[in-house]
C-alpha cells in the first residue's frame, strides 16, 4: 500500500510540474526537476512517510538529503511564485485523489 500512495504522490507532482516521473526520482539537477523533487519529498513527509522510506524511493542513500529538500521547501515558496503555484496545485490534486482520515 505504501508504494501505491508514494506513486500517487509522484504522479500528481509529475503531472502538475510537467516533469517525467523518472527524472523526479533521479539525480538530475536541473532547477525544474529539483523543484518537482522538493515538492514530492515535502508532500511525502506531510503525508506521514518516514524520511528513510522517501530516501529509498528517490534512490538516495542518506536520509539527510531528504530532510534538506524538506527544509528548503519553505524558502523556495517565498522566493518563487512559480514554485508556490506548483506546490499549491499539487496540494489540490492530492486532496482530490488521496484518501482522507476525515470521515
């Protein structure tokens, strides 16, 4: 079930950011890919996935790299209206597609 939810998050981010899913989980350092990866990591952690699980999913050997993405998220939202827009769109998309605890 975990992998299904992680893939749903990845698919939503890829669709909204118009970035290939494989690029998001790769080591590509183009800014648009890094932005999408940051939104993905942030979303996964907000949905309660442990940093170690997210790190493994995006092929990182260090948990601290996932935490770095998470820590940069807020600053990136402040610095870039485009990043803020994309992250807001991902939140909306996930709210539509993800199961909710509010029943």
